[in-house]
C-alpha cells in the first residue's frame, strides 16, 4: 500500500473511532438539562404554568430520519430525558426517552446516534412540535 493510501485509511479509521466515542451528553449539556428538569418540578409543585424551554440539544441518526430535541432530564431519574422525538415514521411527538437506550443503538455499519454539534435552538419546544406536526418531521 502506498504511504498516501495508508494515511487516508488511518484518517478514516480515526474518524470512525471518534464518531463511536461521541458522548451524547457533555457535562455542560447534562447540567443544563437537569437544571430545566428541576425548574419544571419546582413550577409543578408550586402549581404554576409549565415552562416551555428552548431545546438544549439535538440528536439524530445519521442514516435515517430519526431526530430528538431534548429540553430536560428528570432529577429523580437522570437517564430519562424529555423532548420532541421523531422516529422517522411521520409522527413526531413530545415524550420521554431513555438516554442509555439512545447510546446503545447501532445501525448499519455500527453507526450510532450523534449530537448535532452546530445546533442552536431558535424557538421553544412547543413551537418546534407544532411545526413538526405540520411537516410530519422535525426541522431544526
């Protein structure tokens, strides 16, 4: 094998390894999600209106139409997140998802769910949900 070909092969292997090792939730993101979960719990205890948070992060499956916009994790069970979930079947819905399940999903070629590193929320979760119901998929 020529040195240039070897170099390209090593780079591809390193990129694949980095993708496999991506943490869905960094410490900072986990902290923001938990903070939102605690605020939602406080509001519920006080009988106040439920907060409509901006999504903290976007997760997606690189080989299909699956997308998740997450706003919070539950303080009592930090493995469960709440957000707008789209499994690519035309019915995006608000609900809970287990982070450990998302981390364990493997698709063709070992592809995993990834975090959109360039995502920045432009509207509240309910606004994304309303738009997604019209489109039948999440546009973010």
